[in-house]
C-alpha cells in the first residue's frame, strides 16, 4: 500500500487548451494545428503565427517525443519527505521546435538530452495530464 500523492496543480481549461488537457480521455495527445497551412502550434494561440488563419483545430500526434532540456525540481510535500521531479521540454517529431513541457516519469539520473519518450496520461478530475515516460518502458507512473 502506498500513500496517496498530493494532487498536482490542475490547469485551467480554456477553449484553446481544453483539447490538450482532455485528449488523454481517448488516449490521444492533441495539439492544435492550423487548418490553413498545417502548422502545429503549442502552446495554443488564437491565430496561426505563420499564415494568420483563425481556424486552429486539435489534431492527434504520435505521442512520441525527445527530451531536449530538463530541470530537476525538488518538491517537499511533507516534512522530512522530499521527492524529485524531472521537468522537461519534449520536442515532438511532428514539427521542428514543437515542444510540450511536462514531467518525465523517471529518476533524474536516468534522464538525458536526446532521450526518446512516450506520452502517458494522469487522470485527475476533468483533466488528463500529459506526462512522458522513457520509451519502451511499461506505463507505471507510480514507479517513477
Ligand atoms: Zn497557418
């Protein structure tokens, strides 16, 4: 038996970000994409920065990515009990410099730049938080 973890701070849903935070419900990482030129845009913006089209629609991506940079957060949740979190910029293969910022479910010493990762989701209330785990590892967030 493991102690329940304090909840992460949940993001506020907006019309532009809702798909990103709820796509995990169906197992998809959804990134807004311009219907005009096909550019992915994340974080979402109202207008396509390339062609100025106003119609940006959520599109499922592969869910794979590559760790580009990361930091280790030392978060103390309970007195005397601290836990480390890896927070990373994950570049998606669908487009150069398309980044999702999230936690990597692995010990800090196991994370390195260029590391392949795969998305997984942590369901809390009406949000499915996209997290990443090392590629080819079982989906066991509690073991991270
Ligand atoms: Zn566009």
